[in-house]
């Protein structure tokens, strides 16, 4: 025999995706709904663990019974390249002081993007070369990469980061000694790194 379970009226939070994710900020989204209607409130818990030790200000709201209300809260002061957890919590006159929270939702802040060019003379002679590494991207992020060769050529491509937010490739080659310039464009950030390479010279003279 299956026993019936009675669910009392209450307000609950419903999770949604984070948006406008940046290095140290994001907008947390979701919705709140009350089966009873009337006066209530909501807030969003967040933090780097499921404990979610931070919270946005509590906002008052007038519920319409069984009507979903979208909610959004900006948060700042986050750590770069960090996964955050958040949940939307709500209460009304049926569950005062005992807010019901949504299921846990996560997002990852942008990283401090860095581009590193490293001298690679394993192909000299005849070629001078570099290895390139990008760190601080979102996992599996798509970004635009441009590399300018010492001889004046340019290569541009749309690339995808690895699951840990890095991208690297070895063995860019050019017949000429000179300056390599790498540019990474992702979201609203542009990072450029340059390196002079002459494989015919000793490394300490470059």
C-alpha cells in the first residue's frame, strides 16, 4: 500500500542559469513561486562550495498564487577561475522563517587570461619557432586566436579550450628570426603577448 503524501502551501525558489559571467562578477537568475500567494520574500545563496555561505539582500515580493516570478541578482567580489554554487530561496506566509531553496546550480567565473609564447628551436635549422599556451579561459570556451609571424604572415582561427580552460599548441615555425605576436580575443577581453626568437643566437642574448 502506498501512502499519500500531503504537500502544504509554500513559496519555493527555482534555479536558473547565471549570466553576464566575468572575472569577479556574475548575475544570478532564477524564479520564485508561491502556491498560496500574498506577501513573501526571496534571496539567492551563493559561494564556492555547496554550503553557499554568502547571500544577496532579501527582497520583498507580492506573490500571485501559482505564478512564477523571475528574479535576478548581480554579485561581485568573486574569485577568478572559480566554480560557484548558488540557489534561489523563497518564503511566504505559509513558510515564514523557513525558506525553500531551489536545487544547487553552478557557474565558473572567467579566469585571468594569460598568453605565453615559448622559444622552440627544435626545428632549427632551417626554422625558428615558438610554442603557445593560453590559460584562464572558461572550460571548453571558444575563442579567437591570431598569431603574427616574424616574416609578416598572420594566422587567425577560432579555437576551443580544453576542459580545464587551457589551450596549447607546439611548433609554430617561420624561416625568419624575429618577433612573434599572439593575440587572444574572448568575451570582452583581448590579451597580446610578443616574443623575439632567433634560434641562431644563444637563448640568453634574446
